[in-house]
């Protein structure tokens, strides 16, 4: 099983700042099958990024993903008030043995 | 509007059973893989089970294998999760989610329901 470790656990920033979230895998994630989700309290997760760097439909371009192998990054270029939430990375592939990171909470400073 | 709506959650005693349902609308249900993902209170996300569009391929997390059964009815645009021998650690919000299978790759979860709460307690 691929274990995903996200850092930091909590990130305190102000609107307008840049956020950098990290996801490290215990072994290489094949073909960059790495996704990022955003979850707000009481809501279902929302897909932001798939294939490590492709934005899902309707996702603003301030969200970007990068990385390969075992190290991946989600960057939010300029934080909006609605971006404060919990973010999860996920590895997927074939056959499905999906695992998620433990989450990074992005909070308002 | 693309939508997934779960139902069937509730309070059940340890060792009991529960059947969750997920009703799909607004997309071609029969073309998508369907999945269950759960989230224990205050915790992260855990993949539970996946079923291919024609039910030919079914997978389970080790934590539920032998106790949970996933199924679907494409004529009714519905997904199910039969949960038996429930344990306290199965307490969670259960989400249904769809994803495409491209080639042999089960892609990221692109549509999620709002979730249904399952509480296992005496």
C-alpha cells in the first residue's frame, strides 16, 4: 500500500498570500496518478487536480499542481477567503487501491 | 444537474447490518465506475469499495472485505453498499463517488454525493 504523508498539518496564511502544500508518497506513484481535493466543513470533497497537474472542470487557475515520483505539491497562488479548507492528496490507478493523505488544514492567520 | 444522493444511514448496534443506497442523476450512470469512500468523525478519507460500470470488476479495502458488498442497478441508476457485521470503527460518513475508467486506470473521483452518516454503537 502506498502511504501518502502531507505537510504541514496546518498552514496559517492570510488572504492574498501564496500557499504551498506538500504530499510525499512512500513509493513512486505510477504515471503521476495523484489527485488533490478540497473539503469544507460539512461538505463532500471536491476534485481540484488530477494527473498531478491537470485542473478539474471549473477550478480557478490560481490552483496548480506539480511533482512526480514521490513528491507532489499543490500551490494556491493568491488565497481567496473561500480557499480556507482542508486539502487531501490521493493516489489512484489500477487496480483501485486508493489511498489518501491525512490532510492539510489551511486556516486564516 | 449532475447529482449523487446517498441514503440509508443511521444508528446500528455492533454486529448489525445496514444497506446504503446512492441515487444518480444528470449523467450516464451506466458508463461510470462507482465507489464508496468513508470519513470517520474528525478524520481523513478512506476508500472502501469500487465497482466497474458493468459490475465486472469489484474491489474492497482490506478493512471491509468479507463484510461489505457493493452492487449496482444500472436500470435504476443506483449504487448500493450492504454492510454486515458492523463494528464501532465503521462509524463514518459514507460518500458515494463516481469516476471514469480510462484504459485500465481507475481515475480520480470527480462527482461526490453529500454523504450519509453511519453510527455503530450499543
